[in-house]
């Protein structure tokens, strides 16, 4: 796990736009591997409230604490799932921080793995659109680069 400093983390320029999964969040500038990207924010719900709450932007941070990220202020809600993500989640003191797992180029979509439970409940029923797996979260397709002379 990465150490999160108490001082304010510098957030890179991010852009929301259409993606193959609906809306997505894209890098507006190069993001270096290990850099802080954004925090997933929203109303904190206890276990009882989250059980009765319907929504797809619920992020469980502890057994009895969930963040409802449906608020428009939560730009991180536009980060889509990928079976081969370029970001990872770091939960610290009930807060959700997102970091780059590799260098991310400008205009590249930001993604992280939503986890097995969410994937099975919401994504697998339709088809995974990440472009890296077989469409059902299974075997990762090999990418072959074609180099023209």
C-alpha cells in the first residue's frame, strides 16, 4: 500500500467524455506511475443505510462503511472497470484514493478493477467492454502490435 501524506495531494488534469462504456474519465495530461489521480468522494453511509440504498456508485470502504459516490462532485465515478486496469485503489482511514499503476498517456481512459462481486452482479450479465478480456472477465486477450514498414 502506498503511504498517503497528510498534505494536499496534487490532482492531475482530468477530462470526462464518452467512452465505449458510457461516460469515462480520461487523462488530460501525462500521469506518472505511482501518482495520485483522484479521490472517490461522497456521502458516507453506515451498514444499515447502505443495505436499503439502491445505486451503482456505492463503494464499500469497511465492513460497516460505504461511500455513496453518486454526487456530481465525485468526478472519480466516471472511472470505468477494466480487467487490465491502469489505476488502483488505496483505502485509508475511510477514504478512497486512486493511484496510477503505470504511466498514463494524455487522452487515455482511466480504469480500475471493480472487483469480483460488482463484476458478477452488474458487468458480466451484459458483457465486459474493457477490450482486454474475453467479454466475461475471463482470459486476457493478447495484444499484438502491427508495425508497418
